[in-house]
C-alpha cells in the first residue's frame, strides 16, 4: 500500500460530507412513478384510514389476555390428573365457579376409585380380573367426562357426581 491511499479524502458514503438532501421523517415522499401516470384511486366508502373495513355491528371485542382459562377448558383440564383438579380448587378465579368445582371434585373421586382398584391386585385371580374390567370401565368413564366437560355440559357419575354437585353447589 502506498501513502497516497491515506492522504486522499474518501469518496462516497465514507466521506465527512453531509448526505444528499433526503425528505425528513413524516414528510411527503416524492412520486417515483412515470410522469403523466394517474394517481391511485381513493379507497371506497366505508373503509377506515387503515384500509380495513369497519367491523360488523354485532362484533364483540376479543377476550382480554390474562383472564385465564375458559370454563370449558378448565373443566376438561381438571380431568387430566388430580394435580390440576387440586389447583382449580385452590386458585381464586376457578374455585368460585360451581361448574369448575364440580368437575374438579368429580375428578378427585375418580382418582380415589382408581386407587381403590389398585388394592384389588392383592387378590390373586379374581382381583386381577376385577381390576382389568374396572380399569377399562374407569378409562371409558374418564374419557366421557373429558368430552362432556369440553362441550360445556357434565357427565354426572352415580355416587361421585351427586357428592361433587352437592359440594360445588352445581345443578345439572
């Protein structure tokens, strides 16, 4: 390299000269279309300045973020294991709604029935057969409870459902 490269001022964007005049932020931009081209048509009537049509008259705003789960989602989630059921019975926005309390208490009842079924495994042959049939029945009832809770209704079990409805103050 020679000293000449360092003594001559740089050209282009590397120089200390101010750049060519550019429009300021918010200033109207120059029209770069060909001369004589017609301007774009104005938006049709009824469109807001954003370019979107106005919402229909019966439009409701979307739910506010942070409100939590809906009643049907919380009711169905209560059946996943006993842990969400206990959480829904302890947390303030959920334990005040009878429908969520009903499903949470009924899930705890199903958990107790499942634990009692495990004690039948001590009996050699008859206990294993009753456990297998009871386990399949419990699985079917559990799936039916989840489906009904996600639809917004309830599948009330014979003894557990009555107790859960009484404790939650829920009328089916």
